[in-house]
C-alpha cells in the first residue's frame, strides 16, 4: 500500500519496473543515445503508409519488445496505461486495438510517461494490477501537422523551438519482484505563467517543474544530493537553464540535473534547436538510458520529472496561454525484493553463503580445481534458467543467488534463448550478454562438452 504525505505517494512496498523497451526513428538513430535503443527505424514512416499509423507501430513494437525481454506474454498483462500526442490518443487506441488488452488512455502531453508510471505504481501497490504496461509515444511529423504547420509549408524554426521525438517507451510493472523499484510519486498541479509562444515550451514548463520538485522535497524531507541524478523530461536547453536559475533563487543549487530532451539529440549537429520534446522523448530516454543504469548499479537512486504543456490547436488559435500545465513526478530507486529490508539482506547472505560453502566442499573433498568449480556454477546457472528455477531463486535471495556466478550463467542462457528466437540456430553461439560474450558462451559450452566426451583428467 501507499501512504500519502502532502502531494506525494510513498510506496511502502515498492512496485518494480521488471522490463522496459525503447523504440525510435531515423533522427533518434543519428543521436548520441542511438546505441541504447532496442530498435530503430530507418525512416519516419516506420514501415507504415502514414505518420499517424507509424506512431501506432512505434507503440506496438515497444510493447512487444518489452514483453519479450521479460519472457512474458500478452495474456500476463492485466492493464495498459498509454498515451500520445494525437487527438483522442489515436496512436495508443489503435495500438491497443491490435494488442486487445484492458486499456486506460492517458493524456498529459510530454508528462504522460511519468503519469502512467505514477498511476501504475499506485495500482500495483494497492494490489489492483499485476503485469501492467505503462507506455507513451510521439512522432515528429504527426505532431507538426497537428499542432504547428504541415512540413511542406517549410516554416522556419525559432531558436527556442524543440524537436518532437519520433519514439516510444514501454515499461512492465509488477507489485514486487526483480527490477527497479518506484519509491514515490508526486502528482503536480496546473500552473499558468502566461507563456503564449508555442515555440517556447521550455519557458512555460520550467517554473512548474521547479515548483513540483520543491514540493516533493518538502513532502519527503529529502535533498537533491541524495540522488545520483535528477532527470527532467523535455525542458530543452533553454528550459533547463531557467529551471536551474529558478531553483538557485530558492537556495537550491542543482549539480546533478540532466534533461532528457537535451541529451537525446546532438543540438550542434542535428539542428534540433533547443532539444527534444514529446511523450516519446522522456519515455525513450527512461527506458533506454536511465533504467539500464539503475539495473547495472551505475545509479542507485534517481528522480524522474516530466512536464506537459497542455495547449491544443484550438486554444493556440484563440491566443490562450500554453498552460494549463501539469507535471507528474516519479522517484525510482533500487528494487526491494522483500518488504523487510533486513530479511532481504539475511536471505541474500544465507543463500550466497551456502552456494559458496558447496563450492569449498567440492574443492576440499574432491579432485575438482577452483576453475572447474567456478565453471560448474556458470553451468548450474544455465541449467536453473533452462528449467525455470532460477527466477524464483533470485527473487527469494536477490544478490545471494546472482553473485556466485549463477547469475552469469542465467544471463548467458537468457541471451542465447533470445538470440535463437531472433536469429535461429546461430544464436547458440552469439547469444551472450554482448557480442564479446559469444566467445565466452562458446568456450564454456564447448569446453564442458569436450571434457565430458573425452573424459579428460587434465587438471589444467
């Protein structure tokens, strides 16, 4: 369950992001984060007849890749929270028409991914959903046609303008288990600073981002320095500078702030003016860039803020200001596998210790060398993964099951399985964690098989 403190929900038992996927278009593939996407399309059509259908395809690919990476099926999804920039959330609706899953459409403009994660975490924490997909997308060409001018018009972009990302991101949430935990969520308020320039959304969103950050810090008693990074969604270069200036005036110097819209593209080389924007911008950076760092341990705690400029075609023509503006705020930390942290450490220590004791006994009581025992751990991880026993063991014991090389064996097996599905039989040799792991996979498997067939007694 969650406890409410001010505007912030604190999750006593952290829901987890068990899997994630990021999909992008041509321009995203030319940017600095290209290698971190799960899939990139070579053009803006994304294999479809028009731009709106292309955005639908982005969501479909992101959802299916996310489930594939989790070794899950659509039948294991209880609810999808999704949104996009098209009128009536067309891309999401048509994507879910094909997925045929329970669906709640969301619209928070560029804040939709954080909105989906916050609501999804609350539902999972309350026990009302398991296997929940949070997903958003945007498409540059579709957004320009809807909100600004047709591309063929050739309008000159201003220095403050931002480039709507052709991208989608999808996360699979569970109430508990392995993954990146969501510790808290703050739902922001509508703010209006009378900004009317549709080409300067960063200036409109920066004050609201700062106000909600301050509210979150007040509710939780935390400080920005307690986090490895504070990510904003798509303030862009100009909005990010305003965001930091506002906080500095409040006595808060931000040294660990990073903006998703500012790192998705190379502004000097790609002519995106003030940076990236759109629901797909922060969603893709979250799924391709931030979450993998939390999983690897490069980050331990991250704040993820996404803002949305909620103008419409009609309000713009009526010369209304860009707000009402809303912001959703999600705090992601390392996963807690069990409700009681002390018990988590206890079982990790016990199981990891027992595995190491078994290895030491094999060395002391048999003729096995340490190298062979270590190889045995890796092979055991492969076997446990193949018969479906590794995941329950890892959920129970956490790092205690992964540190003594069992986890390495599991990851090799998982990589091989995925590669076989994508490439066929050649995946047996190329399915390790990375291309370099193919050699490790091949040498381990061939070495064990050859030793067994030849009944080798060579201790070396």
